[in-house]
């Protein structure tokens, strides 16, 4: 199996529309017709409740981890750290692109935050775990998934650039791109946060089929 095949496979893994399949299989609805209409973990929390929101988030994180780890199928990358890191970034980004533009869901997906987190978890687990802690603390104290995602992405960039002082240029650039991408993709959320109109995630909401 060559690199292009693995990149394609990473994209297909990222394209798995977890929230759409869950909403249809469990509740008989299309989550894109409820809440914000975004088929991501945030809207799943709001529409389907904490149980399925957490399931979708974990599944989307797992997509990033698995896709980024596909490098193990090519022996060369097991022995070359620099090449391995660069290829892991390519694989992870392919999964993120798949999540945002999923072939299985008319190329209309989520914002890719959970999949990016999975990608980071595979490449730099300590940094990723710190970001997860930041995300969870922010989420449970504010109940804003958007704010939690933004803060976690900014912390990720700060850790890579300044705290851990990662030497690999491609990884430093990736960290900056991640922070910028998350902030830009949450522009509307930022506006609602500033205006006090952002919806809070119902962390302990009972799971039930949404009403039209």
C-alpha cells in the first residue's frame, strides 16, 4: 500500500458522518434538519443530548487518531521520525478535510475540531491531553462547546510554539493553522458569545427524539 492510497483511506475515514448516521439509526431523524443544522458534535449535544453528543465526539476524535496512525502500514515511516511526523500531518489533514467535506454526506460536514484533536492525539499525545483537559474544564464551567474548542485550539498552538518548543517546522505551521482555522470557523459563535446569545450545551439533557 503506497502513500496516496493511505491518504485516500484517511479521507474516507474522516468522511464518516457519525452524527448523521447516529441521528438516523437511533432517532429516525436527520440532525442536519435540527438545531444549527451542522452535523458535528456540538449540534449533537444540543439536539440529541449529552450521551449521544459524547459518543459522536469520541467517534470523531477516533477518526483522527486512526487516520493519522495509518503510517504504520508503511515500514519506512517506522524508522524515520521526521518523515513520519510529516506524513502523519498529511494523513491527519486528509481526515479533517474528509470530516468537513464528507463524500458520504454530500460534502457538507462539521467543523473538524474533534478530528483535529484526534490527529493531535496521535502525533503529540501529551499536548493533546492538556488540550482535552482545557476543553473539558471550559465546557463544564461555561457549557459553551464553541468557547471550549477555541480555547483548546489556542492552547494547542501556544504549547507547540512556546512551551514544548517543537522544532519540526511543519508541526509548528500546523499548530498555527489549526488555531486560525478553529477561530475562523467559529466566527458566528464568537459573535453570539460577545452578544450573550450563544446556546449552551445541555450536558445532562435526557436523550430523546427532538420534536419538529
